[in-house]
């Protein structure tokens, strides 16, 4: 796997329990800062659908 540049939300800057994302031209990678070796790989379409679902409240409990 290529070297990935991970980013986390600004509100998590000082926390150790945050989602992290790395975006490449071909895929989007997600991981938790608590388990950085467990990485999910999404296509750009899957990423777009996930972000749209979050924005639309589809995952609100």
C-alpha cells in the first residue's frame, strides 16, 4: 500500500478517538485513531454516498 496522508476533523485535533481519512485519486481510506491498523477502503462513489448519507441524517440515532 502506498504511503497515505491521514487527516482528521479539526474538532478532534487533541483527541485520541477520532475518525481519520486519506484520499487518493483511486480510493478513500478510513480508520479510527484508536485502531490505526484497521483500514477500510472505499471507492470514490462509496465515499460520496457515505458523506451524503451523513449529511442527510441517515445515520442519526
